[in-house]
C-alpha cells in the first residue's frame, strides 16, 4: 500500500492506494486515519471553513434544506417525500441548485487555488500510483471549487463483503442528493433489519468524499455523525448546494 499527503480546503488528507485503485482518503485528524509518519507536516496552507470551529453539539440540531433558487419551491430531500406544493424530487440532479437559503457559515474555498503535487510518504512510489494520486488530487480540487460533481477514479475498496456492498451503494447517491440509512440499505439490496449494520459500515468508509458517506443522514433529517467531524459534513453539504435550518 502506498501513501501520500494531499491538501484540501478542510485540512490535509492522507491518500492510500496501489496499482489497483484508491483504497483510502482520510483527514489527518480523522479518528480512523492510519498513522502518519513522523516528520510529515500536518499544517496546510489551504483555507479552512469557519464551520470547522463550530461544536458538534450545535451542529446536531441542524437539518439540511435546499432550494432551486429564489422564489422557487423547496426541493424534497428524499425520493419518498411528498411532491405536493410544487416540490421537486431530489432525483433530478442535472440542474444544480443555487446556494440560496440560510447559509450556516459558507465554505471558505478559493476557486482559483492551485494545489501542489502530493507529498509521497515512501520511497519509490510506483509511477502508476503517482499518476492515480495526482489525478485524485486534481479531481478533488475541481470538486472543492465547484467544477466537478462526480469522480472518475478506480477504487480498490478493502473490507468485508458486507462493508464493500454498502460502500458501493454509497457511490450511487449522486451529488446534491441525500439518502437515509434505510434508503441506503435498500440501494444495497438489504432489508430494514440491516439498518444498524449499514450505519456501522458507513462509519467505516475508508474513502472520504469520493465514496460520499457525507450524503447520508438520519430518517428524521438529522445529520447523525461523520468520522471526519460533523462540521466537515456540514461544509461538504454546503458545498453541494445545501443550506441549513
């Protein structure tokens, strides 16, 4: 397994993988991030969203909303929501909504920022892996600047058969949409009785952002948790067009 340090607007990240594909993408302060070699700088010149300074206790009370634009009907958050009163299903993600509505903090992302090359954390990183990590860094930079809504990266997800099944279902939740744990279970071909196990598998997702576990919220529309920190979940959803009430 190969590792490198890359920048993001929300702090430095550890990227992991081999010739088969990307296996890990973690924020350095994420609780399940693999050990960072000594001497690797943990600071970042990238701007950081102010929402990262907000406590999880305050964020747990928030509920995501989204609107198509000023004066237009609020979109539904889940596919099963009522489409009455002119509301539009979240399945229509081809038209990206504006960021109207109440913004919590905004994401301090500079669209023109140029990200440096990954910092290789081992000697003789294979050329194919260097290309993969560099491509991942470039696609993430486009995502953070609002120019990319999906990723085109090979994945090599390492986990149990059940975990990989759930992680693959996560990849079906599109940009600008949300799903509950129950809906995710159905997308993975699992029944309602698997809800708790699905939640555990989501929490162990090793590839942040690219495998979008930040798009999963509770059936009561609460944000629940996020291994990268609930404040980052808020910032990522704001980036994708959500506001919070």
